[in-house]
C-alpha cells in the first residue's frame, strides 16, 4: 500500500512541480500561453491564406485538367479590364466563420482525392452533374454570397446593359432571384443532362420566363 502511494506521488511529481512554479511565477506562464496562442493563430491564418490561392486549388490533377481549363475560356479569367475572379473568389467565403466551415467541409474532397473518385476525365464527367448540383445548392442557400462580393443590383448601371440583361436583372431583383438562378454555366460547362427530367424548364415555364432569357434568339414555343 505504501509502495503504491509512493508510485502515485512520483507520477504526479512533475505536474505538481509545474503547478507550484506557475503559482509562484504567474507572469512568465501567462506570457508563454499568450505567445503559444499567437503562434497558433498565426499558423491558422497562414494555412487559410495558402489554401485560398488559385495555385493551391489547381495543384491537383482533377481540378487543373477539368474545370480550370473551362474557366480559362471565360470572362472571369480574361477580360478587357484585367480584373480576374479566381477559384477562391467564387468558391470560398470571405467571412471567417463560413470560411472555416468551408475548409472543414473540404476535407471530404481530400478523401475522394485519395480514393480516386474523379481521377480520370470519364469519372469526372460521370459525376459532373452531382458535383455541380452541390455548388448550385450551396450558392442558392447563401443567396450567391460569393458572387455578390463583386456584383450587386444596386451597383448595376442598367442603361449600359443589353435589353435582355436589363430585363432579366430587373425581374430578378423584384422577385428576389439570386445570381445562380441564371448563371449556372458562367464559369464551367453545364452538365449535358443537367435538366434531364425537365424540372428546371418546367419551373421557368410556370413563372412565365421567356425562352430567349437563356436561349438567344429563341421565341416562346406554343403550348
């Protein structure tokens, strides 16, 4: 019994010593904890910054060979003003809490990278509709939050827009529409079967959306 108590005392010895030292010298301990906290915070912010760069986004073959090649052909990549919206600008929130949630959710993408879910063009095309659907639902849920970092109805000069764009934006603003409702294929190709069941077209028809809103030059088909 005495031997067990001695062993227990020995095992607690180092922690008791640390506790006694911290009670006698609280300032060095406080400074040490503060420094450790700052170091941790700096590390988190550095990781956030490095993973919020386009170079990181296309560092894997799946992104670089597929959606990145499509994006390079769009106005978000190259335009007359030289203003480029990169991958993180569209897919990563600016606000801290949503950004952290997005980073945590991205760990699932690392898992699929390891198991090779879309490591070939054929696999990617087979899952394109599902993957695009996830992005569309997310943007719909957040009212196209990332789009609105650069675009807003209040800042639009409608007089400088085409008649079609002006009409669509006015109606969207009145009806509480969001960017992704119309701009699903703005930076990446639409999946070939994205409206295979016709539900999207049926919704447009029910709302009275004209065909030429999406299909330039197409008149409304008779019922």
